[in-house]
C-alpha cells in the first residue's frame, strides 16, 4: 500500500482500522480455508465497526464512501484475507449501486438503509448450474409466478457468496407471464429459503458460496424491485470491488516474497537471496506489475465517480478487471518462483493466494466478454467521430 495514494479522511481512518485487525484476520485465514469455514468473526467485526455502512450515502445515515474509497479499502482488506474481502465486497458494492441508481421504490430503499444500519447483509443470487455465467445471457430456470397478491419463487441459485451470513438476497428469476427476468428481494428467513451447504471449491473456500434453494418462496408484489433490461444512464462501477479484492491478494503475495527474499539465507551463498541479480529481476517485475494494476484500478475508480455516465467508463471498468487479474496472476507466479518449492507448502499462504486468485477469473466480467464490450465501445466512439 502506498500512502501517497491515500487521500480522503475515510481512507485514512479505515486503512488504520483494517490494519489494526490484520493479525486477528490473518491468524484464522489458513484454518478457515482448510475447513471451508466462513469467517464469521471477521464479518461480525466489519458489521460492528460500521464498515458495512460505509457505501450507504450520508443522506440515509451511512458513511458516504465513494467508489474510490471502497476500492482502496477493499484492496487493503484483500491483502489481509481474500475470502473476507470478496464476501463483504458483494455487499459493499451492491449497496453503493442500489443507492446510486435509485431505481427502487423509496419506501423499500429507506427500509433497506435502516436494515443495513442494524447489521443486514445483502448480495445478488444470479448464477445457475443450467445457465452458466449470468453475464452470457442465459434465461434463469428459477421462475416467479404471480399468485394471490404475491410472487411465488422456485429454483436453485449457485455461487451465493457469503450465504451463511446474508439477511437479504436479490434473486434473479424468470417471470413467465411477462417473459422477462426480474430481481426479487428475498429475506434469508423467508419460508422456503434454504442453504444447500455444498460449497467445495479449491479457491475462495471460506466464502461458503453455497447453493441457494427456493421452494415456493412467497414475496410481496412490491418485492419485484428490478426488471432486466431497464434503461440506466450509469455503468455499474461498483463492481470494481471485485478486482480490488484480487489486487489485495496480489499485494499480499508481493509482501510475502519480498520478506522471504530479505530473510532467506541458504548456505550456498553469502548474504540473502535478495542480493542475487536473478531474484532482484523477479522482484522488480513483480513490483512493476503490481504498480500497473494498482494505478489502473484506482484511476478508473476516480474517473467513474467524477463522470459515471461517460461512454469511456464502461471500457475502463471492464479493462480494470482484466488488467488486475492478469497482472495479479503474474505477481503470484513470480512470488512463488522467488520462494521456490517452499511456496507449495500448505503451511505457507502463497498456495492459498494462488488458489484464491484463480477464482477471480470466474467473477464478472469474464475476459472475453470484457474485451468484446471494450471493442464495441471503441467502435461506437469511432463511428461518432467519422
């Protein structure tokens, strides 16, 4: 973390607070990963400390954090524990998005704000086994049928991050009578909502992103809060919470490799391995890649909050995810080369960083779709100049 890039009071205050918890969060990261156990204590601290209210606007009693604030803080949290950062990041980004777009009924938004101040956590449930990534346009097999003044929802959603702790869930479902896809506000304690407890992945194991099962879940008509395809003047820059987490993981790998290089002294050389030219080359490559990713991501966050409707912002946000992931993967690879075979020891965090970073390839936007959207924006902007 480079203090020169820390500018707002929120950033200064919360970087200090997060760093104060580094030892506690890191101490349980390995065990949580090995047992695929959700970081309950970490998340509860974030709730109790007010972190989960930061992206709620001040007008609603929240912290009023900007996208730039969120990106920087999520990067710090990702460097401490990736699973904790990715889990809470879905909530942070979604709260920022919902209150920026103001597309819900005001009564529901006010209620959500009150719930968040009382400790509520929210995430979307979009993915399904039958459709693959929702960004590819598949129609959900989960469906909502209007019946006696309610919608009745049935289906199974996959990759429901932070599922053990969620209180509110935005469920994507097909509405047959309208032949459209809507998002429904569902509460974790609604009758018919269960968690499958079947998360068994090699990366981001502690997020407990289990399947969400909905069996005849009844919600009020007004809980149809979004309809897919509704026009919006905003890009969703709040999804930058995703690359922020992975930038933090890459930072953690960099820090570990630098510390190892400065202290490891095999008897085959005089001094430590950081003195060797080949190691310095790899350290320099790693640092350069991390600097590239950091400046790309953080400058994109600043550009978005200054002009969220600008046409180029869509390309910037898509490119940031791609750049952070590709540079981050390289950073971890270089870190593991510096540490050598010891990097594969299960007791060391590098193998966890490697597995968690790979998971980011499957968070939106996917690389091929990101490149396509960037190309489309470029084509459109070129047309407008001709």
